[in-house]
C-alpha cells in the first residue's frame, strides 16, 4: 500500500479516536456538572430576614461545659433570665438539658435530652442557613443559631438535600411537593405527624400550622411507638441509605401542649457512643413521656446548641457538619 494512503488512513483513525475521546470527556463533564449542580452548587430561591433581637443578661451558677466549642458569638439573655451551662429560665420558657450515658464498651450510648416548657406562648422558631431557602445552602447549626440569637437550637430536616416534601417555616410555605410522613407544629403549642399526600398546605395553614418538616419517620403517635422500623428510607437521593440501624439521631417530641423534649444522640464513635436504632430512639421518647415524636436529620448533622456552645460531640470528633436549617428557641 502506498505511503500516501497509509498516512491518510492513519490520520482518519487518529481523527476518529480524538473525536471519541472528546465526546467521552464532554459526557463526563456534563455528568460531573449535573452532580455538582444537584449536590454542591448553591441555588437560592428566597431570602429570609434573621431574628436579630438581643439584650444583655447575667449568668448565675455557671459550670464548665463538656461539649464542643461552637466557635461562634455567644448568646445573650434578658436581664430577668437565670441560666447556666445546662439550664435557662425566663418569664416564658424553661430549658433543662441533661447528658445521659448508658452501656459500656462497644455498646456505650451517649445522648442529650432537653426538656422545654413554654408558659404562655410557644416560642419555637426555625431558621435557614445563610438566611436563604434553596438547595446546597449549608452552615453549621451553631453558626445559624448564633446568627439568630438563639438560646437553644437543634439541626432540622436538611430540606436542601432533597427536592420534594412540604416545607413551611414560620408560617410561610417554601416547598409544596408532598412525598412522605411529615411533621406539623401548630400555633397552639402542639405538634402532630401527618401524611403529606393527604393534607394540603392550605389545610395546614388554616389549622394553624407554623412549621412543617419533611424527614421522618414518626416515632411516637398518640402516646404509642409508631410502628415497625425494620426498613426505613427517607428518599431516593444519591447516597441515601436505610436508616434503621444504630446512628447518631436528632428528634423532637411533645409531652403536652407547650411542653417539648428534644433528643440528640451521638454515634459512630466506638467506646463513646454507638448511636441508637430507630426502635431504641422511639422507645426513648415514649419513656420520656412524649405523646408525639418525630425523627429529624441525623448522622453527622446531629447537633445541640445552647447558650453559645455545642453541647454534644458530633460523631465523637467535635466537628459539626453543615446543615440547611435549624429549630431554635430565642429569648422570650
């Protein structure tokens, strides 16, 4: 075969190979961008005004804290408030936190219980990371709490990890894509789990719902453990997994109107805390007297904040993970 023809064949083949490589690279780039757009790139849909009211107070009977430092500005309290590292009381709200340790060795569990009572009005609010609703917008629980002058806070449902569910915060509907069993907080100081696909947001608002969360499952309903937790998946997102095994946990429960209990379970840290199964978590809320209880985002998100510090020890490493939102209590 003449040299000229060989060169032509070689160039043709080389061109095809380069074209194929270019197409593959474009496909890979498109896939990577799509993944980044879904899970990394911030998308702001709405801006929210944070709670910025502050007054200076005094501390009584302080004791050294055992949790991780938040690295954020410290909270302040009204002049008539009494508080230390584990307790807070003013004219409307009483917060009492305790650390509980059970078991030993690889079966050791460490968790924190906050008992909260509101005397006249429920002062339970919510806040978004960076004061923005959208996807892939995160900050540490302690940062969001400090920015909103919270006395107490826990992480929320991490709504930004998914595109469905019903999201109502402080009386405003931000997302209306029914998908699962949600949680509704009412303006009369009560809470109730509900089926998002059976109750409209209009109905929720007309019933006095101030906040709605979409994670789950419901742990306790009408004073009884909600059901079988043998296989629970919250959504179908990339990286999602069944959550019934021992894990760090965040949950909210109601004992009676205006009387709440919040629980954070540390986990995935052998010798410190293995976490809890969903069944153990539900049983704990029932033992605490909750008539209603609901599971929120756990794992590395599980964080309890109180008076300027992180109370628990996330993953046994003292490092918070960024979250989309928090539930918090400001001073009265």
